C-alpha cells in the first residue's frame, strides 16, 4: 500500500474575471482551447479547499460549504482526483472539504477558484511538488478558466496545442495599476445552460465561430498593448467588445440561447449612460446574467453607489486585483 508522510493540504485560490474570453475547446478531454484568453484575478471572491488522502476510505467524499455532494458534481471532482492519483502513483481515496467565500448574494461560486484550489491542495496532499506552470496545467484539466487562477493579477492562458504547452502565466508588462471591478448580481435562478455546454454548442453550430478565433487573437494582442501602456480607455473598450463578441456566439448558435436577463440589459444601458455622462466604466459578462463593471479607483465609489440605488447594497461588491493560489 502507498504511504504518504503528510497526506493532507489546504489551499486558497481566487476567482478571475476574463477580459478576453475563453469560449470553446479544441480538445474536450484535455481542455485545450481554440483561443488564448486573459483575465484579472480578484481579491474578495475565493475558495479554500482541504484534501486528505485516507487509506481507511474506499470512495472519495466531497463536501462543499458543509454539504456532501453526489451525482455529476461529485463525478467531476472524482475524475479530477484520479488525474492527481495517476500523476502521483497512489490509489487512495480522498476526503475533500471546500468552502466558497463569496459575499452574500454575490452569485454562483466559480469553477475557476474551485479547481485551482483543488489542484493545489490535492497535488500537495498526494506528495507531488508541482511548479506553478504544472499546477496551471493540472487545474486546466478540472476547468479551463481555473488554470488562470493559479496566478494573481493579470494572467494570460496561452492556448498551446497539447497538454504540455496549454497553461497560464502572469503578464510580464503591466503599466495598468489602477483597475477595480464592481461585481453586480442580478436576480438569477440556476443557469439554463452551463458554460461547458454553451461553448460546445457555440463551437458546433455558430457560423461565426471561425471568425471568433481570428478576432479573439487580435483582441488579445491589443489588450496586452493597452495593459502594458497603462491605457485604461483602450483596456476597458476592448474588454467590453470582446465580451459582446463572445455572447454573439450564443445568439448565433442553433438552438440559440443567451445568458442575459432583463436586469443584465438594464445594467449594460446604465454603464453606457454613465460613460456618456463622462464617468468612465465598461462592462464584461461571463456565462451567466451577472455583470462586472470595470472602473478606476477615482470613480469606483460613485459608480458603486449608482448601482446600489438600482440593485440594493448586497448585490454590489467592489473588487481589486487578487493573489494567486497559496497554501494555508
Ligand atoms: C465565459 O472554465 O467554466 O467564464 O473549461 O468547461 O470548465 P470549462 O469552462 P469554464 O468556462 C469559462 C467561460 C467564461 C470565460 C472565461 O472565463 O474565459
């Protein structure tokens, strides 16, 4: 039987917001994307996960926020743990306990922080000593966006062509140091379609998908120039445009779908109104109805107050850049 000297580890990973979106897999099994993407890791939304490999158990147990999970969600964690076990050459079942720290009503937990924390905790508990690059490659196998949450600040996921060269790394040239993100939660029930299903359908049926691959590549080059130069206006404009280009792939899929609800549209209009009134801000939206508004510190309070009046206080959270994954 395999023995592990210290078979338990606890890690914390933060969510990230994509500014150039990942939307579509070239390889569904290994999660190799069609396009590279870029994100900002955030400070106030994060996941803490403890993993312990235990020779007394014959089945993985997984608790999220104090509740044992089963079914598809359990299977996804189990499959991921099996990748870690194969890497480490062990055959022990794991006990996983995970807590999401997301301010009240701020919305769904993110698979990015969840799989980044799980990758770090599980690999260490299994006795592996992975570099950040290898941790990023591992986290990618759980959820694509998780590979970016290994690092703090601005992070690029270089799509690569294989498991070996598809991983994230922090941007080396950053002249943009003043970015805040105001997270706005809309009235939302469960997602009608997961990001995984949504991107697969977009790839398979949107006639615009080949164009997305080309355009996303240019958006990425342009936003990196803006980040290096500290050009907030260019940075915000490209982020907003790229998000809308991604969402156009849902509207043009067959059957078509959208993640927007009426509040999403109302918030988008409000951001445009503020901008026309000279208060600079931009929006970005992931695979759900919630909106993130990109602002600079000088305007952050004013803009957050505007949305607090519209949505109520516990649906507005102002975030800054956050750190990469770390052990606790
Ligand atoms: C819209 O990383 O959740 O947030 O790899 O299937 O787990 P899987 O997808 P996931 O997709 C994220 C999609 C997005 C854009 C992004 O984060 O880049």
